[in-house]
C-alpha cells in the first residue's frame, strides 16, 4: 500500500495537481489576450492622433509662414545702379586710424526716372553723407560679416534723405580696409 512507483520523470507516480494542469494548457487564450491588448493600443493611438489633428486644424493655419524678405528670395531682382558716385579714400575712427577705400553703387527700380534725377541732383549731399558715415566707423565694422548691416544702414538713411524713396539696394564695388 505504501509503495511508491518511480517512473524516472521526477514525479512520484501521483497525478499532477490542478494548478499544474492549467499552466500547461490553453496557449491560444494567451495569444488572443495579447492580440486584443495590442489592437486596443492601436485603436487608442489612432483616436488620440485624430483628435489632436482636428484640434490643430480648428485653430487655423497648420504651417508657419516664412518671411519673404529680400534676403530670402531665390532670385535677386534686377535693379538699375547709379555708378556716378566717386571712389572715396577715408580714415576710420580707430586710434591709429585705418584707411578705407570704398566705391558705392546705389540700386533702384529700373525706369524710376524721378529717383535717378534726384540721385544726380543730390550727388554732393550723398558723397558728404557717405564720407561722414564711413569716417565714424571703426575697422572692425568693415569685416565681411558686417557688410549687410552697413548696406542696410546706408539704404535706410538714403531713403530718409530722398524725396523719392526708392533706394532698393546698396553694393560695394570696392571695399578695402588697410590697418596701419
């Protein structure tokens, strides 16, 4: 009666208990459970995305507007340039002063006869303004990274002194700085 039979599988010959039977069976239920959870997660993500997109569309423009200034244009416009200003050799405000050689071209819309005539009539005033402007600058103000700032200041100031406000561009045909 008390004999135990050894089957060589590590069991003592007794029937497996109830929890052991449940561990070994029903793998299909686990697959369905994880599949259902995955499907639920996908539905939840899609719902959140749809709601977010609807909120953003309801708020207005979904894209940021990029400013389109002259520096952002792909194709530069063609201007007429006044080359009647003389080349100037000046000294900077540095101690000791640096020597600057500059020739400025003033750009305006082609066919703007009013501005063209005013540039010719104001040539002495423009030359005096440019001489004063460049003489107040230091040598570091003429570095290549500063040219855009110089051009913008000159363009703005020339438009301020002109009756026909059509100066569109400033070019430096020559701009050389020699420190002494």
